[in-house]
């Protein structure tokens, strides 16, 4: 089969980690008899520099015509002082919205070979951790009304968190589907003791699950308590569903608990099979261009694309097995390095993963 993949490499380490993932995709294609065609399109700071906007129309048009999209990272010091509507991040939020990608799945898994990289005590992680965060991605405070002004000579600014029943139901469906294939226990995270939007969230998730997934038990957890529980007892979590902003925050925490944010990938999907796949980390401008960045999160994102957009599960398994093998052999990029291991550059890590497919 032939697949057309739009590549939004973006800023900072984005281009180097995408190069690693593309290498792995090409090798996987050779092995399994697929052809992947890549088209590079501008986004983020790179697009601001080249086209004057973080999300050029051509990027949106071509992404909507592609079979799926691979994204590196956006942002950097250079554009930090730009107004919020012109910042690189606006490109990422814009493409998520334009493609209708309301469902963001962020699996935080502790790789057995990397147990020592977790900052938690070994007794807390000895049975493994796999927290799958299902984050609502096109609603809530990220896309609500906002504004600023002056009142009695003082500046003020505001944002709004707003969720409708259908927005909550469609993300609840994704989370319930996942939970019913796994532990059948879904933790729904909100702040219903304070926020009206959270109270609607809680009620809607329960009603939806009771009606369509009676086998799934929904457990509510307040977001502040969740933040604590993730470091106190991460093994209690399986599938977690939450709003856009809470998912943003908790997924960074869950990632760090599993050792390194350089290991975590995410998929963003809407109603069809075309998705956007990206590492959950940022553009790390401090290490960009030094070949230090860990490409594994982006390689895993590419593997998720094969499985979730193209239904190529064997190919996904082959990439994950190769990563496991390389880690088991003791190869580590700087972010996951520990005494006694072999330290490699980002490009070497990608090559090793290719060689083991
Ligand atoms: C993420 C990032 C983005 C977000 C930023 C870069 C806009 O933090 O994907 O987690 O907040 O969604
Ligand atoms: Mg984030």
C-alpha cells in the first residue's frame, strides 16, 4: 500500500526527531511492503519566519488531503514575545482544530528497561505503570472566549472554560471504548467541586457510560487529587479521561513519572482515520541542532500512526519490539542515560531502531 504523510517538523528539535521517525517508517515500509510518501509543510515558528503566519493555508489544505500527519514540535525563544495570536503554538492549536481532532490519547508507560529512570521510589513502580490519558483536544479553555481590557485604570484578562454535552459525549465514547478493551475502569478527572463545566462533564460521562458501556466502571477524581495520586500510587491508573487543560497538565506529570518525557507519543484523532501524531514533549530549543534529542517519542508516534490510522498493527508491534530491544541492549540517549549504559546521539538511536526492525 501507498500512504501519503504530511510532515510538520516545526521548530527546535522538531526537524531532527522527525528525520529519525521517517527513517524508521521507511525501514518498516521496506520490511512490510508499504511505500510512505512524505510532504514537508511549514508550521509554528518556522512558518512565521517563512510565511508570516504560524499556520499557512497550504499546510491546512495539504494536511486535510493527506492520509495522516506527523508533527515534531513548535515554539522557541525567538518567538516568545509575539502576540498570542501569532505565536508558534497557535499553529499547533489551529491544525488540531482545523482537522477536527477532538481526541488526544497520551499513553504514559514505564518501559521495563527504564524503571530506574523514574523519579519515584522503586516500590511504587515495580509492577509497571501504564496511564492512558484521553484528553479532550478541541474545546474547553483553550478555545473558549477570551479577552482583556482595562477597569478603573487596571488591566484585566479572562479566559472561559465551556463544554457542551456533545463535546463531552464524543470524548467519553473514545475513553469508554478503550477502557472496555482494557481494565474496564475509567477514571474521569474534573474539578466538579468548583466548576460548572466540570459538573456537566461528570454528569455527562456517567450518563453516557451507563447507557452505552454498562461494563465500564466510571470513577470520578478531582484534578488536584489526581495530581497527587499520580505520584503517590501511579499503578492505580489505567484509562483516564479529562478536559483539554487538565489533560495537558496531567500528561506532563504522568510522562515524568515514567522516566522521561522524551519517550511519550500521542495520537490525535477525530471522526475519521486521518490523525495527527506527535511526541508530547516540546521543541527543546536549548538542545536543538546538537543531535542530543531522544527520537523515541516521535518514532512511537509514527508507530501509533501505522496502528491507529492505517490499521497496520504488526508494523506497530515491530517498531515497539525494536525499541525494547535497543533499550535492553543498553543504548540510551542523554535524557535517559544511567551509569553503565552506552550513551548515543539522537540519530544513532534512530539508526539502531531501524537496524533492529
Ligand atoms: C501539548 C503542548 C501544547 C498544548 C502547547 C504547545 C500549545 O503543551 O501538546 O501538550 O498545550 O496542548
Ligand atoms: Mg503540554
